[in-house]
């Protein structure tokens, strides 16, 4: 072995996270950077926040780039993966994190709202999986994690399009896991109430978290632990880990429950 070969360092794994600038996407990006990943950080409108996150990750000694893309247009999916490959080479990990969370019911449904929620929450993630699987020189430890929702178990009719899209993505996760094995592992994470939605105050969010069977809420660190497990679990594919303090056990009517306290 030559001196140059002996001095060569193993390349860092590469992760692409969609919707990475804020909330869970940001927490996962920082956590994976701590674990030695270089990051492709996708964004739509949050350019400034994403570039700031890139700077934070670069300061940690890792590399990160920001890649724009509108997931309401599934045709952007392939270009997002291609941009990451051009910057770093083949990607080890895809996390389909970006989502659009809006209310609609069957009676208020419009074709425009249905299509937008389906494209962002289901169609684009599927085509991102397709583009990821089509990479040349795919790493041996390649995997995909789709961020789902505990609503799959007990969907609310007030979020019809969103719930249908997430249920569809769960099915696509299992089908892709079967088709892409053994080259790529595909799994999902279904979070519960981790962070306040745009409809909630912090106080209301905390009160709802206390109504969960475990009597307490979740943090972004709980989801990151599930991500780290799935990244390292070489014999796990086609599975969905629900991390929700038991919310899926009680369904959308949980607002009628009294706050719980731990014994």
C-alpha cells in the first residue's frame, strides 16, 4: 500500500433531508452532523434559515450545502438528488421530512388543495425515493427514512388530504422496502405531538401533550433517537416506528381526556 493510500481517510456518509431549515428537519440535520454526516439541506422558501444552518454545520467540521426545490412540483425531485450527488457523490441516506399540514374535510375539499397536499406529502417523496435508488455507485449502507404521522393509525376527518397522503406514504414505504431490498433499506417514523403546529399556542400544545397515555410530551431529541436507530439497524426494513407517547392509542378524540401525570 502506498503512503498516499494509507493516508487516505474514509469518506463521510452523505444525507439529504427535505424541509431541513426548521423544526424536526433542523434537529435531524444537526444530529446527523454530530454523527459524522455531510448534509444536503433542501428548502423551498426558507433560504436564509437553511444557509444559516449550513454555516452551523460547517462550523462543526462537517460539510453542508443548501438545495432549493418546490415539492409541490414532483418534477423537482430528481434535480434535488442530482444536485446532492454532484456536490458530494452518492448519497447514503434520504430523509423525506418536508410536509404540508393543512385542514380540509370532504365537504370543503377542492381539486387544487387535494393535488397540492398529495404532491408535497406523497408524490414528491415517492419520486425522491426513485431518484435516490437510481444513483450510480450506491453505497452499501444506503437507506431511506420517510417521516409519517401517528394520524395513520387514527386519522382525523378534519385533515382528510393530509391523512390520506401520509397513509399512502406508509404504503409506499413498505412497497419500496420490498422492491429495493437488499440494496436499500426503507423505513418510516410516525411522530406524535412534538412541536406546536401553526394552529396552537405553546400553552395549548403542552396541555395536549399532558393528555397522552404516558403523561408527557415529546421532544425533537426523541425523533432523532429513532432516526439514529434506523440508520444503524442493518436488519430492519419496511417498518414504521411510532414515537408519540401513546397518542395513537386514543385517537383524535384525545382532547376530551384529562391531563395525565406520571406516578
